C-alpha cells in the first residue's frame, strides 16, 4: 500500500481511498500553496497581488489541472486557460 498525496492526477482518474492515520504520521491533509518570488511580487499591481493572495483552488481543482498537464499533455498555461474559461 502506497499513500498517494493530494493534489495528484491519479485521484482524477481513480477512486483512491484515503488511508486511516490514527497516529497522525501523515500530518493531516495536504494543501497547495502559491509561491512567488519577492522580485516578481514587487512588480505586480497591488490589486493583482490581492487577487492572488485570495485565490483558493483546492485539491479537486489542482488534481484536475495536474491531470490535464501530466496525462493529457497540456502546457500548464493552456490548462490554466481551460480552467479560467466559464462552462458553456
């Protein structure tokens, strides 16, 4: 048995159950964290920095984006554009 972290593309295609962790060895749920270089952040308008700070994608969205990049071969930019498009 191998623990598979979230977000990760395998969770998009397969129903993978979470392992019981009564001793807390896996240290709870994973969360994705946005990272940006200080120099890049300083060049951003304050409104854009505030929007990025408030952005919460969640594991399901990041799992889907990882699936698009890792399994469907989309460039990360194209996967992000697909996510940003409203459903028609």
